[in-house]
């Protein structure tokens, strides 16, 4: 019996060792970051990942703690066509969608018009417009089932993106950032989307990337069942034949420290990697850097390419200086990306 157990143990060790070697060989032989130029940000990312996934490194992070968080708009999804996807979609629903435009409340119509004036005339948006939009959007889609809203988002995402040829709104992924997802997945990281946009918009947009819905965090509105009425959830028992619908009640706008709160509540671990592009992501980055257990790294993407994308160079320079001072790694779209959306996509003037 002892000889048999020894034989089984040795066999298991040999099999596991062989499996580990095959995994290692695959990672070594696989070519990553084909859509990147060699740059400091890429070097920093690869050095970091190689260090923390090396079992012999003092900075080794066990797989279950390899948590990375990504903002969405402007980090791996196009932000400037000519503004946030969810802003564009609200403008369309309120001012152009024949099924809704005559039903929109006056305050929702005013918010949509402010987006249109910003896009077409350059009129500045009112202060705290992120919250104004959030409340208006909650009202504009109230009463939709989750399936109806998902379809609405995907139908709008299938439209040609204004300001580009060869791209739909839903196809506006920064190709080099998708390389990052692949690299992290292959090295045992779990990545989460943590966006200021509506959670269900984010889920619809990242569906082609096979990011599971439970790894998407975003702005939330209250949900209720189709028969719940005025009853509060703690006092109401949903029936088997009922289904969830969106309401006009905003729960949270997932920006700045609200991102930290949501990451803590939903993930339950402090990330070790964080990717963003704006001041709304700085709190998320700082939360990552506060992780005392593990080595961490954070990256800010700067939209500084006005040849291949619709970028404000003045704003890009301002952001880059701010993020460098904060100690974040900088990703330059102009210098670091071989392509942004793919060679078939071309920037053109906006047409209305």
C-alpha cells in the first residue's frame, strides 16, 4: 500500500509539473501587445505583472488577490464621439426617438438639449452635469424591463459612430487596451469594469468582450417588479410570474470616491492594478495604491491623438501633467498605440 501511494504521489507531481511547464511555455511563446509600440507604460506593466506572478518573488500575489479595475469610457471604450456613449444615447432617445420624444418630461428634454448644444455648438454644460444627466437618464428609461433596456442599448450601439468611418458606437474599443485584458487574464488576474456610466449600459457594451455581468460596476437606478407598485422591497414578496423593471429613482452615480465604495462593497478586496483616464478615476487609483499587502500599479490613459481620434490636445497636456505629478503611469494614445480602433476606422468631421 505504501509503494502504491508513493507511485500515485509521484505520478501526480509529474503530471502537475508537466501541466505547469505547458502553461509556462504557452505564456512564453505567446505574443502579446501586438498593437502597442514599446513605451514606458508597457514596460512598467509587463515588469509589474512578471514580478507579482513569479512565485519566487517577494512581491508574489496569489491568483485570488490579482484584482484589476478598469474605468470604461475613455479608458478602453471611445469617449469622444463626440461625448460619452450614455450622453449620446439620451440625446437620441429624448430628441429623436419617435417612440419616446413626445413623452419626455420637460426637465429630461432640457438635459438632452443641453447635450445637443454642447455637441453641436460647443455650449458649456451646466455645473455638476454628471448628476443632472444621471437623474434625467433614470427618468428617460423608467418602466423598461432589463431585457428591453439591454436591447435598446445594443440597437443604439449598432448605429454608425458619428465622427468616424468604419465603426459603430458599440465597436469603439481601443484595440491596444483589449491586449491588456488578454495579457492579464492569461496571467491569472480578474478584471472588473468600474464606470460612471449606467451599469446596464456597461454590461451591454462589454458583452462582446465576454466580461461577465457580475464583473461590471456602474451607476445604478432602483429596480422593482412590474407589480410591486408603491410597496417597498423589504415588505414585498416577488411572485414567480413577475419580472424586474427600471425605475426613475437614482441610487448612485459611480464616480470618484463612490467608485471606491462600490469596489469595496462588491468585490470585497482592494485592487492591485487600476486603469483610468480622468479625475473620476483618481480615487479608485489611490484606493489601489493604499493596498498595504501587495505591490500595486496604476495607469492613466491620455487622449492626446487628434489625428486618429477626436482629442483636445490642451486638455490632454493638462491631464498628463496632473497624473505625472500624482505618480501614475501614463499611457499616451499618440505615442504608445500602433492603432486605436483598427486600420479600417478613420476619423472624419462630425455630420449632423
